[in-house]
């Protein structure tokens, strides 16, 4: 839990900085949405963490896979994840394993419009996968990872 609190604290500082505020307002391009994703979500959902033992939150590629299996349409996917992020609870979370391991995702001081753009970016684009992900997926699901 300590690593998550530290990450959340760093994130709060980042989001409240003037540069980030400007960027979030302006972000309508794919590059800007990717920067916002990297600055906010990757603080905890970092795809470069070397092993599954070292993560402090599930990789976003796993989150995307889980939500897409339930919400295949973009609008439903974006709405479901956005409403979770604006009010995360263990009861509404879909990912039982990560909730057990890390507790529910902490609530973040984020603008809903910004969150929607980030989540739409995740849906539309191939996001970075940890190098151990396909092996981990196979262990968990007993089948090969087919990609995003
Ligand atoms: C302070 C750390 C932290 C930050 C920052 C963070 N997350 Fe999370 N997130 C977590 C943890 C821990 C979990 C696993 C527990 C859970 O599933 O609720 C999680 C789980 C999730 C889930 C799955 C929820 C479910 O149904 O179980 C989604 C979706 C998600 N994060 C999206 C995001 C997005 C998008 C961002 C960036 C806008 C983000 N998170 C930023 C820590 C964080």
C-alpha cells in the first residue's frame, strides 16, 4: 500500500501543476492523450515494471482485455471505465484478483472529461504491454495472448 500512496501523492502534484492543467484542457490530439495517459495512469500502471511481482497495479493491457470482454463497444467501454475511475470501489470493480492483491484503485483528483479522453485513447490504440505479459496471460488463461 505504501508504494501506491507515494505514487498517488506524486500524481496529485503532477495533475495540479499549471503545465498539466493547460495540457489537459488542450488535449484533443492523440499525442496529448498519450502524454496524459503516461503522466497519470503509468504512475501506477507502469508497463515497464520488470516482473509481475513488482507491480503496484495491473497492467492497462490486462484492464483493457477485461473491460473489452464485457464492453466491446467503444461508448460502453469508455463509460464503464470512466465511471469506475471517478468513483472506484471494491464492489464495482471487475478485476477481483487485483482488488484482492492491491485493494481498490484509489480515487484521483481528475477531471471527468480528461479521463474520458484517456480511456478513448486506450480503446482506440495499441498500448504498451509489459514484456512478461504474454507469458503471464498464458499462465492465467491457459491460452495464447492474441494481442490487443
Ligand atoms: C495511484 C495508483 C493508480 C493510478 C494513478 C491509476 N490507477 Fe488504475 N488501478 C490501480 C490499482 C491498485 C488497481 C487494481 C484494483 C482495482 O481493480 O480496483 C487499478 C485498477 C484499474 C482498473 C480496473 C478496475 C476494475 O474494474 O477492477 C481500471 C479500469 C483502471 N485502473 C484505470 C486507470 C486509468 C485509465 C488510470 C489513469 C487515468 C489509472 N487507472 C490510474 C491504481 C491506480
